[in-house]
């Protein structure tokens, strides 16, 4: 996966509470057998009117927001069903980071497993960011994954976000879930050895899959 260390990009505010995965990726776009074409489906019912034409009032359709890579979202973003297509669609559209005061649990894990930053901020920070950003005049934010900071383009304002060490490492080093686990292989082997010493009757229960540890 592509590394994410720092990102400076246009940030689009979408102040909708409980934006679920069905809104992010409507069910009619789940028919494919691969991950292709999901950018079209992203937020389709928000980006389009009922007759299928583009909704000019939605932020991502406004001038200057064509290359948005950061979304500032309302709380509980990505709740609902576990469809990973929502994350794939965000990334295919060009989104590399979502900032919110809270995320759906499964969606949150899916983000990091695919290299998308889900930056969890406090409700106060979320409110301040919504006050700073505009859905009429594009503004850029800079996100620093190493320092877990969000800055205005001129650096005059700084906010912090929560990020577990494991997820931080996955982004900084461009690791997927398996690769992140393999970084701890020595610790896993050491635990296995100690565990089998303490509980020798459990040795070998994992069968041939444990022989490589």
C-alpha cells in the first residue's frame, strides 16, 4: 500500500451525523465482482439529484473541490453495514483521510486495512474545524501522521487527533494488516515458545500452520 506520512490537500466539510455506509456506497454499486468503478458510486445520492443529474449544491461538486483528498465528516461516520466497498470508493475517488469525532467500528478498521487515515478528533476540535472550513471557498489542511497533527495551510492553527501506534505504523510504512502482523513475528514466536513451556499439552495443536512460527 502507498505510505501516508504528510498530506496537504483541499478538505471538504460534510456536516452530516451518522453518515452510514449505505450513503457512502449505495447497494446498486455492489454488484461487481471486483473493486473497480466504485468512485462513481461514492456518496451517489448526495452528489446527484433524483433525476440522476449532478447536484450543484453538494460540496464535492462545487468549483475548487474537484481534487478533494480530505473529508471533514460528522460524528459516527461510516456506521451501519460492514461493506468495505465504502472505503474502496473513498480511495478510488481520491480521498486519503477522513476527519471525524467518531467512526463506525468496522468501517474504522477497514480504513487502516486499506491505507485510508481515519483521524479521530474531539467534538470540540471537530466544531472548530467546521468553523474554519467552508463549503463555498476551498481551504487546504495539512495532516502529519507522525505527529498526529492537523494544521491550517499557513500553520496558524493546530489540532491533534487520536491514532493507535499500530495504525500509525501501517500508514507510515504502507503496510496492510498481514504485513503489520509479520512485523511482530519475533514476539509471536517468543510468546509461542513460552506458552508451550507453560502448557506443554497444547504444543502442536495448531497443526502444520504453527510449524513456520
